[in-house]
């Protein structure tokens, strides 16, 4: 069940005086969020470095693909993308 649907069914509704979960199932499901203590959230600089590396790889791949296409065009080979 998507989180937004779960939250909607978990809150008290004034029209029925209870939660939809309790109305349909006669109980409230337990919802625990366990956040690990060692959660790593990279800094903006680290994220930027990762993205810069990814962009570098993409540009190299595009260059190699262009060279490959140039050779294939020279030989008359049709490449389907």
C-alpha cells in the first residue's frame, strides 16, 4: 500500500468518528520507521563530485559512440539505435 494511502487510512476521520482501518478491520496497524544510526547523507560537495564524474563518463561515451558511428558510416554500415 502506498504511504499516502496508509496515512489517509490511519488518521481519524470526523465523518465516521474513527479511522478507516479500525472501521474495516477493527484494529489499527502498527507503523514503525526504523532509521539506522549509521545513515550516511553525502554533503553537497560530495554529491557534486559524484555528478561531475557521471557527466564525464557520459561525455566520454558520447565521444566513443560518435567515433564508432563515423567509422560505421565510412564503411556503409547502418546502425539502429
